[in-house]
C-alpha cells in the first residue's frame, strides 16, 4: 500500500500543515492525516513542501517549437501567428507525437499532472483527412501516455479563417468542413484511464454563431467540458462588436453556450458586462498571462473576474515558459502593474487556480490533498537556492519563491512519474525536445 509522509503539505488556506501522512489506494487518497510525528515504516519521506498536482488548463503542444525563436522582429499576435502557422504546416502524426511527448514530459517535470490540450491541428496538408481522421489527436494521446500525464483532449471546432472569411493555407488542416463532420469525428474518441475527451470552439472568428449553438448543445449532451478562446485581442473584441453587435462572450451567451462546464480562455478585453455574464452563467476563466505578455495581448481583468466569483485556472498556452508557479505569479504581478496595488490575490487563491481550479475546468476529480480525490501530488524542494529562507509554513513560499526547477517529486494517481527532478518515463526529455524542435525548425 503506497504511503508517503510529507514534512509539510498544503491542504488549503494560507498555511501549510506539518507531518502529513498520505495514504493512497487504487489511485486515490484513502486518507490525508496531518500531525503524524512518527511515520509508519515504509512511508516514503517527502522533504520540503507537498502540494496537489498542478493542472495546465490550456495548451497547444506544437507551439513549444517556437520558444526563443520569434523575438528577432517586432510585430503583434497576428505576425506571431504566421510563424505558428509555419510550424503547423510541417507537422505530421509522427513528428507531432515526438514533440508532444517531450512537451508533456516538460510539463510533468514542472509539476503538472494534467493538461487540457486545445487541439485544432486535425488533418493533413490541404485539409485532407488521415486514414484515421483522429490520427493527430491519437498522436497527442500516445504522447501524454508516454509522459505519464493526464490528458483532456479538448477537440476544437474551426470552420472559417475570420469573420465570414474563407480558410487559407495551414488553416485548412484545422477544419472538419462543418459542425456535423467535427461531431462525427470527435465521437470516435473514447475516454481512458488518464484520458478525458472534451470540446472546444476555437473562437468567434473561426466558428459562426449558428455552429456555436449546435456544437455547444452537442457537447452539453455528453457532459463534456467546453472551452473557447474569448477576447484575447482588441481586434477580436472590436470586430465582433462591429459585425455581430455583441462582444465575443455575448455571442456565446446568446446561443446558450455558457454554463458551469464552459471555460473562457484569455478574456483580456472583457467588459464589465462580459464579467457579469460569465459570473452569472457559472463559467470559468483560464488566464494564460505568460503567453499574453509574450504576444502583447494586453493584461486581463483577472482581479475583477475573481472578485465577481468566476473560478480561475491557468494555462501555459504557447509554452513560452512551462511553469505553473510563474503562471499564477504573472496573474498577480500583471494585476499589480495594471492597478498599482499589491496583493490582488491571496497566495491560496493563486495556488487554487493552478490546482483545483484547473482540474475542475478540464474534468478531473483532482487538485486537492483530500480523501477520495485522485492521488496527484507534487513535492517542492525548500532547500534550493531559490526557495531557501522562504517560510514553508505558508503556501506563499511556493507561490512566490519556487519555480518549475524546484519540483522534486511528481506522483500521478499514486504512481511516481518524476523523482529527484528526473522524469522516470522520459529520462532524455531535453534531448528528445531538442531533436523534435530542430527537425521542425531546421
Ligand atoms: Zn490558445
């Protein structure tokens, strides 16, 4: 029976608890007991601070190939998008699987135990389906299995190149031609032990309101999480208001797409009315602040969204960095810069966003160290050069001092995936990443 004994563990709230015994049965916590000063024999000791496994709620695995390679010229989201399309054009199922396995291994090494992959690169060049039309999604599924991380495959509907604009170039690979074709294809995917299937609508640019209505109803009938890019860009917000007389979130609201399983990704340019609409519908917001600042998207109204009671999660999105601590720290720090106020979020609220908040948004019963929950957890060194001196009695020490490099042990469903900072399934993750990216980038 797997037993771990944590020197300190975060069980919720501002403080952490000492001497916590974690008892795991069949992949879930059977008991979580603080104050066990005399651990039973056989219990594996976890030094430092132990937290729930983190959730990376919004990922496009292939964007990782662009890290450090897009900064020579000035530009915007839209010029970056052209570089991203070049990578998309060069991928096939084999190269996608190799790259994604290394990316998911990087996530596991950073303490992520689940990822929501917002998957839109479905078909071959020119939009020709592979012999199995889910071949690209299956490549992602194999990649996640290989890296030992839970995957929610958020299969994305993408039908047009912009408001009433035809698809062009690599965008053809994203499209199922119509919403019915998308639904038939996604129906062929089945959940598994560490796999969930969910739905995504790329954006109001890529999916018209009538198709949003059909697709969101289809996803709701299946109980799928439903994610969509919403108001990432000023231009999207402005064009949508001009053409449709509604904000992007308003379009989703009009057709009944909002609800407790809906997660808006970004929301950088939400109005006060958008925030009220999302809050009243019970939907969540996934912030991706390291990507948003990389792309010059603008700073989202994270604090106002949180204050309205909207559940928050975070995603590393384009993977300019893969670090859950940095992602929630960025949410706080960018909010400080925008408001000239410190402490916009409590440290516990930030820790919740990257754990329980994210897990709920992608359909996993994980994200807290509590009996009955999936036994995903992360152990952080508190004696490294970055974390030494921070108070391990406070969760703020992890949120504001730790980085992905301080993650020591990662356990998914009671099974160790990372030990002593090394990935047990992908020990050569760095070399694999190097080969996968160079094969694409030249
Ligand atoms: Zn995205």
